[in-house]
């Protein structure tokens, strides 16, 4: 099977992103699984490489990702000027260059020069100081790519999707509508079937308020918004239950009975996810036409340049991107023109030998 071409945006050059990228592909076995195309700068990568190894890592410089070499580490140089790397510090330059690399990688993804995108961590404040108009990767990709996005955290232990992403807590409750919750349930159902191979995924939905509102005693959202959305999804054939009180749901281990959990806001989902899976999880932007994953950690400025960064989550993000692309292709192939496919298969068995002779 031909290796997929995986685009990688370098992220914040002052954080651990370049280090985990290089550590991932120092293992030659990874180059058999995919062809990496790193969007950033070979000079920045060389600088980071020298902070943790003396080994020679051959990097192929490209002008066009379409010319990527299998079995090699390919780099699309997104800027030519020399830059000052300030390890462990958020800087405007770091934000600007991370944005340039991300924009180039997404453009190539839209033009299908790469099969999927894996993003190294960015610093949101640094990006916004450089003019980035979005609160994070997820929101930027939603604006650039076709579809309705859903942030899905994935690990071997659990999958947790978010109804809302990067919003202040004070803004969350007004965003929770019946339409939003229903839409996210449908997206999750499709993602698990299309991208993860589940036949009949079982979905759990968390409540917004403590004790899932306690039947209206602690807020009305769970009773009047979330529960009706769950019931509406059930009527459409989705296997879904809730809303569940979040604390008891995780504390009792109830989450183990479900294929995926829909949380109402960022920390409600990310805290249990990272307690169970930190360093081994993957962030997947589901619901879009193209596949994007990332590690479950940030820039980790405190350990940048100290040869302490663990590449496990980034490596998992690469694996996930490969698996999702292939799973989606199989799903779409299997569900494309099923009547035509069935007729074609029937014809395969209609040989002359099968026709009774008069």
C-alpha cells in the first residue's frame, strides 16, 4: 500500500513542536508508514535538532509538496529570511511564522497535494498578536474547509467530542441550543461510522449544569434543551443516551459503556480526557471534508530546547491521520452507488456455464 502523504505544520518554533516532529521521524519505521511533508523551515528544524541529537537527519527541501520523496523527511520552506528563535517564549515572530506555515499547509490540503494534515502546537496569544483572527486551529479550519466541525479527543481509553470549543465559561450556556446539540450528535454518529469504522456507535451526552440540572432545580438547559435534542436524535435512529451528570458519569466508570461522549464545553471534556490519556491522546477535527489531527498537548515552553519533549502524542496523531483517511475511503467506497455495485456483483456470477442448456 502506497504511503500516504501527511502534511505537518511546524507550529510555534519557540515551543516543543519542531522537537516532537523530528523525534517522531528519526524512527525510520515511521517513514515506511507515511511520507512526511513539513511546512516551516529547514533552518528552524536544524536548530531544534541540534538541541537534542548529534545524529545526521537528512532533510529534503521542496518548493512544491507534490514532489515529496517517499522514505524521506520533506520540508516546504515557507519563509526565506533568518529568524530569531527564543526558546520558551511566545513572540510575535513565532506567531507570524506559525500562521504562514499553517496557511500554506491548509492550501495544499485543499488542493489535495497532501492526504491529511497534522498540526504541531501553536500559542494562541502569539498567533493573535500577529493578526490571526481565530481562537485556535479548529475554528480556523472550520472557516477554511467544507463541513461542520466537531472537536473530538481520541485515545485508546475514551473518545470525547465537544459541543462548544474555545469559549469563556460565561458564554457557554447561551450557545447551548437544541439545534446545536442535535447537530453535534449527528456529526459524532457520522464520524464514528465513517472515520472509525463503528457500525452502530453508542453515544453518551453530558448535561451542562451540576447533576444535569437536577430536573430543573439547577438550571433549565438540561431539561428543556439537551434532553429534547437527545430524544429527537433517538427518533432518527441514533443510539444515544443522556444527559448524564458529568461528575458521576466519569467517577462511576459509566463512560466505559459508550463509544463516544459529547461534552458541553471545553474543560468538561478535556479534564477527564487528559486525566485518562494525557500524552497518548489525539485531537481530531471531525466533520470536515479533509482530515486534521494534532497531539493533545500545547507548546510546553517550560521544556522547549531541553530534550525533554515526549513525541508519543504526536506519533499517535500521525497514526490517527493515516487510519482515518483509509477508514473514510473504505466507507465512502462501500457506500457509493450501492445499487450499481450490487448489480455489478450479480453480473459477475452470471457466467454462460450457469445458464441451463435447452
